[in-house]
C-alpha cells in the first residue's frame, strides 16, 4: 500500500514537472511540506519524491 502511494506521488510530481518546471515543482512541494504536521506523512511524501529522481532520466 505504501509503495503504491509513493508511486502515485512520484507520478503526480513528474506530471507537475512536465507541466511547469523542476524549479516550480520543488517550490510548490516545499510549500506543501511546510503545511504537513505529521512526520510519517512527510516521510511518505519524501520517499515518493525520491522515486521521481530515476524517472527524470527517462
């Protein structure tokens, strides 16, 4: 379940990058992360974003 969620986060982030830019996506995610108080949720999102890194080279 967590891996599936991380994949969804990675795909959503990739779409955001594709529609804007890496810089814009990073700024937006920084703002989103500031609003999240639950450390487990932050970790889940961060792991999903790390899954995006290999996708950038495709």
